[in-house]
C-alpha cells in the first residue's frame, strides 16, 4: 500500500478518540452541521471523485454504521460501498502465491493444429489425431484432444462428415471424364442436341457429335468414336460422370466399362454434382451460341468445333493457373513487354466473334 494512503488512514484514525471524548450534544451538533454541509455540496457538485484513501476510510466506517443508515450518512450509494469492500477483499486474497494445480492447458498453437488436422481429415478420430501429434513431437493425451475438439463443436469420433462433391472431384480429377448434352435452337426454331465430354484434370472439352434426334443408338456410337479418339489415354480414366438421362443406356456404359472405367451417376435434379461439365456448357452458351445464329447441324458442328479448338488451345483456365487445357508447359509468371518495341497480333476466331492475342514473331 502506498505511504500516502497509510499516512491518511493514521491521521483519520487519530481523530476518532477525540470525537468519542466530546460531549454528546457537541457531537450531535457537529454531525448535523456536517450533514447540512454535505447536502449543500451535493447540490453544487455533480460528481465527487474519491481518492483511494477516501474509499478505504469510508469502507471501514461503513462497518460501524447500520446498513439501513448508509443512505443518510454517506454520499455514495450502498452498492458503491459494497463494491469498494469487494475490491479490498479481491486485493488481499489474490492467491498469487499458490501454484495452479492440475495439468497445464495445451498451447494455443497446438489447439490450432488439432483443429486443422480434424478439418483436413474427416475420417480421423481424436486418437488418430493424438498419434499424428506424437509423431510430430507434441506429447498430448487423447482425452485432451477429445476436449479440444468437443469445445470447438467438432465430433471427436471419426466419420464426422463424408467428402463433399468438390473434395471428391478434386481428389479424383485426374481420372474423371464427364458427359453432358447441350441443346441448340436454330434460326428456323429447330432444336439440335450436342453431346460434349470434358476431362476434369486438364479441362479439355471434346465434341462427340451434333444431331436433331439423339437416340440411344446414336449416343452409343458417339461414345465409341470418343474412345477411339482418346486412344491410350483411356487407360488413365477411372470414372465417367453423367446424369440419369434415358439416352445413356447400358450399351453406352459398356463402351467405357470395357476400358475399366466406372460409371458415376449424379443425383436427380442436381446439376452441381456435375458442375464442371455444366460450367463448360454454360461457357459454350455465353461465348458462342448466345451471340450467333445457327442454320443447321453442319453449321452448329463447324461453330462448336472452331470454338472448342480455341477453348482447348488458347483460352486460359483459372483451375490450371491460367494455362490452356492443351498446354503442357509449367506455369510461369507473365512478364510485361514494351509495346513500343513489341507488337501484339490479333487472330480472329469464328469471324471475329472471339479473338486470340499473341506476341508478333
């Protein structure tokens, strides 16, 4: 406690015996005068600021005055007096000298690592996470891992949730081929259908064919043509992702199953389950079909073939770090060139509907 506070308390305590030895009438008169003075000061001062010594002194005197008289004697409320008393007790009984018993809590970095392992590995339970932490050099009990996961609202048991379609497709992208139909309305209001395939790994699009009558037999033949075009690349394919259209028959599936390709069916009315193919179909609509009039099947085949050639050879893909699907070069940071010394050449595609830009040789 500061020396100034101790001095003030001693000075005030010396005044107590003198007040006791006075006559009763003098004491009562002095009390009445002090009360009147307090009333005058309360009217003039909006808020009184008490020093620490004043608070201690009033808190000590409050134990000598009945609690029901506090409102008439003291200038502060009983709640304030009780709060001051609690602060005195809290300063005295801090228990800072006692060592905390029990096992020390895990470091925040270890907690973040536990939550990261649980998020990135949905099949790991708290014991599997504890084993992985031990291998990394963090000695922690399985029960502690369980408590950290439970406090974060994560089920400590394995199989918390199955993989999402995004996680599944990302992990299996190198072996997935997706199929989808695209309808085209001609200038004569005749509807055509195009069958397209897309490789998830490279985002390469294949046009199987265009027809006005997409029968099951026609679809099977297009599947055979595609497998012949892919050649030995079908050995790297593991899955064919398609919807439940009745044009995909057992004979269609058998064409791919002959190359050990497993058929995956998307749920009914769930286009997001085949999102990559649906996105490619949407790109074909936005960049070509919504901006050109189609005359017939031959015209549709020429237009789609020209655009898909541009799509595979030139159009950058964000999923491939701005590389085109056919590009095999590793991604490198682009360098800006001086436009005064180097020319940028434009090559129109589909009559100028789309343009490709390259540095002039």
